[in-house]
C-alpha cells in the first residue's frame, strides 16, 4: 500500500524504466485524486474494473476520471473481481454490466482480463469460469476477445506470442 503523496514521485521514478503503477483504488478515491492521477507520467493500471461504485456506475465521478485517463491513452483496466463493487451480486453482476460495456466500447485495446485468483477477499470463492463468461459476454467479436484476453497483456507486460500461451481459441488445448 502506498500513500497518495508518494504516487507521483514513484511514477516519475519508474516511468523511464517503462513500468506502470497499478492501483486498487475505490472509485471515490479515483475521483478525489483526479489531479494527481492526471499528472502521472507513467502508465496506470486500475484493478477490478477500477472499482467504480454501484449503482452510480458510468455516472460516478470516478468513472469520468477513468474515461479521461483512457482517452489520454496511458491507462489500462483489469477486468477482474466484479464482486468487489457489485450491489446485486451473483454470477450475473448485472449492476456492473453498464461499466464493463462502456469500457469495452471506448477502450478495448487497453482492457486486460485477470482472474483475481485465489480471490483473497472472498470467503466463498467465485467460479473463475463464470467470471470469464461474465466478461466475455460483453465482447461480441473474436478480434476484440483476442485483444482483451491475450494480446493486450502481451502489449502491457511485454510478452511475446512464444511465451504468452496463444489465443483464446487455444484455451483448453494445452493438455492435448
């Protein structure tokens, strides 16, 4: 955990290395610290769909900050842990849908799926396949699925095809 006051100096130190800061920050804090976030020179990766509060969703000020950062082209969002902000719960996470749809529409090239396994905040562990299905349901075409589930991570983390595990159509074939 890092104090907000140290975020900007840290970002300045790591930016020349090509690194990013990763934030698991509630949407309320994203909105509150907008000015600092906009000044960060390094890329930003927000965990857990940027933890945008529900039911406000895309109307929450934190979402507006995230959209501004996405529009600047230096921000990434991990599609993970919808249970961290849902109010409706369950495998459907229907209240999160509008946020995920909005992010897929405006920045699918900077979304990265993440399982959040082993789900350290959850007493009852969610079904990872159901979480994957949840996020997949908002992505209608194969090219975008390939970006979100494979090539975006290759870009963000500097992976190459030879060590990334292939494409979504290759899932489940490793044991064959």
